[in-house]
C-alpha cells in the first residue's frame, strides 16, 4: 500500500508527538495526513479513541524553572506548542507540577486537530513503509507489531523494545482519610497540599516492602527479556533491591509532617489527583507487574487503602524505541533517508513533555524540508537543544530513552556558575529561555 502523498506530509501515530507534529505542520499551511490506528487496532494501554491519550501518570512534571521539566515546558510555550497550551488549560491541582485531567486533555487535542482544515485524520494502521513523500514516524512505545517488524528491517536492528510499567488508580471516595492527610512536600502543614499522603509505621512499611518483593508477578513470554528502564522500575523490583530502597525512593517521607502526630512518618505512599473532578488518584511510583490479585491484597497493607477501590491496576507494557544515536540526525531525520523523521518515544525521548518537544521539532523540520528550506538544529544551551543533542550523540551501545534533566548541559567550560544547585539550575533556565527566544526571532519567525 502507498500511504503517502506528495501533496503533503504524512504523520504516523496520533499520540503526543504525532499530534504536536501534525499541528506544527498544518499551522505552516501544509496539508498533513495523520494516521492513527485506534480505535480499530488497540495498543493494550490506550483505552479510547482520542488523539494524544495520556496512558499513565497525569503529570507532565514540575512547572518550576529550577527544575528541568519546568524549563522544557516553558521553552515549549515560547515555541508555540499546541499540546502544552492545552495542558495548561486542563490542569488539575498538583503542587508545583503541571498535571492534567487526562480525558479533557486528549478530547481538547482531538477537537483542535479535527478543526484544523489542513489536517486529514485517517483511522488506519500503517503496516508498511512505502513512502513517496516526507513522513514522520511517531508510533510510540506501543508501535503495532507489524510496523515494528518493518522498522526492525529499516533500521537493521534485532531488538527495538524493553519494558515499562504503569501505576494503579484508586477511587478517591474509597480512601480512608482517618489514615491519610493532604500535603505537598515542604509545605507549611497549616495549608492543605495537593497530594494525599498515606503514612506508614516502620512495621507497616517493612511488611509492605517484604510482600512486594515476594509477590506473584505476571509472567512474560519466554522470548521476552526483562529490559526495564531504570527511571521507571516496577515497585516490586525496587523492593527486591533492599529493605530501605522504597523508603529512599517513591515512599520517602521527606518534607512531609503528619498533622496527627506532628512528626515525619517512617514512610509515605503518595496519591496524586488524576482528574479535574478529583474523584481518581494515582499511586505515585507504584508502576508494577504484579498480578491483579496480588496488587489487591498487598496495597491493602497501606492503612488508608484498606478498603480502596482500584479503578485500574498497574501493568507492564512493551516499550519500542530505535537506537537514535546510530540512526538519527539532530534534526530528527533518519540518516539513511532524510525524508523520514522520527519523533516521540520511538525516537528515544522519555517523558510526556520530551515527547511533545520532539513532535514539535520534527513538525517544524519536516515543514522546512517540504518548503525547500534547510531543517534546523535547535540551539544547545537550551533544554530542548541539549535533549536533541543527547539523543543523537549518546553512546549507541548503551542507549536508553532520555528525559529532560540539567545533567545534559555541558558545564565543564562554564565560569561563575552559582554553587547552590537550585540557583545554578535557575541560572541555566533563564539563559536557556533567552536562547530560545532569540532562536524563535532569528530562525523560526
Ligand atoms: C502503559 C504506559 C505507561 C506510560 N507511563 C508514562 C508516564 O507515566 N509518564 C511519561 O512521561 N511517559 C509514560 N509513558 C511513555 C508514554 O507513552 C510517552 O511519554 C508518550 O505517550 C509517548 O508519546 P508518543 O507520541 O511517542 O507515543 P503515543 O502517545 O503512544 O502515541 C503513539 C500513537 O501511535 C499509534 N500507533 C501505533 N502503531 C501504529 C501504526 N502502525 N499505525 C498507526 N498508528 C499507530 C498509537 O495508537 C498511538 O496513538 C508510558 C507509556 C505506556 C505505554
């Protein structure tokens, strides 16, 4: 089948990256043919037919400029990202983070895409790579197996996947608030914070950690290797690493005081608001591959969740990505065929904002190529530029998807940087924003 049209640009995958890419192209007056296989072919994790469905945590990360995700979000606002402006308009309370009502978010993205006259949405699985025009591949971590095998051939890889896991969701009305308190870390205890905190005594914590470490897990197929991403380890794998691992990880009590005891608890399970109605909360850091029966049994050790109703249990999922440092240019073009762009998780970006950013870059560069202009390399000393640089220059032998972080900046030649970490990050952020603004004025205007 021939999917392409020389009359426009083809975008495959209507997720976070693909929707942003399609929008950027359409805004530049170029016709877009956006292919999305849902609802006819499911992915196993997406539940609806909307574009840009957010499948797990509803948080796009911190909004603070002293935080890497806060900087990336701000750069994306300056660059005119559709999805971040929609995220801002669908936000739910989450302390200093940008968290969204996921349903409203994907609905609004879909409405905007459908309203854009330059975009034709085609609900069809792409199974071939027969392109005769510029194309952006943004089929995400759950790229359909038929397309994934085509991609293996295109990229000459024997393996494109590893495993990731998602967190359970609890019905808010089933949380026992006599064992929970609302607070955000480091907040004045007199104020009510955004997170529901479920404190644990030492005994409760040790029991939870032990049970998690020894619980029954869903079996993987024999041919599937366990290849987890370190940044998103299943809770049971963390528990196996040692008695204190969870207490210094997602269950850390730092910055939290239980108003009932006026003390810092031994450990805390945090729940984050998942929808605008505040009727659903997700268990922060509890991505897991335990059997549903085991999740139902073990999570009830947490006193506040003794009678919880689990709306969704955690699950493990496949994660498909190419070896970007070997295969991509910093413009996100495929080295072997510059008419093909990669974006999103498939290109090795991690985190919702990073995936949106890659869609924006691929969309802008595909448009430029279509218009006979040179694709641009986004400037370094910006979060987006450093992320792109890393994706295309990391060690191909050990490549793992990467999310925004200040470690991507090369500080070896920097002089007069503030010593304090938060002040240093803020300094880097402010400079990055000036660089992005100058780039927009000089190159993209
Ligand atoms: C279960 C799960 C949990 C996750 N949890 C988090 C999290 O908590 N935080 C986080 O930052 N990231 C998380 N991720 C990663 C997350 O997927 C990305 O951050 C983001 O959704 C990736 O954006 P994307 O556009 O690359 O892919 P997606 O948003 O998945 O979009 C890809 C789209 O392509 C479509 N598609 C696939 N194959 C084809 C085909 N052959 N033809 C046509 N359409 C196709 C899919 O249906 C999908 O709509 C999770 C991923 C999964 C699967």
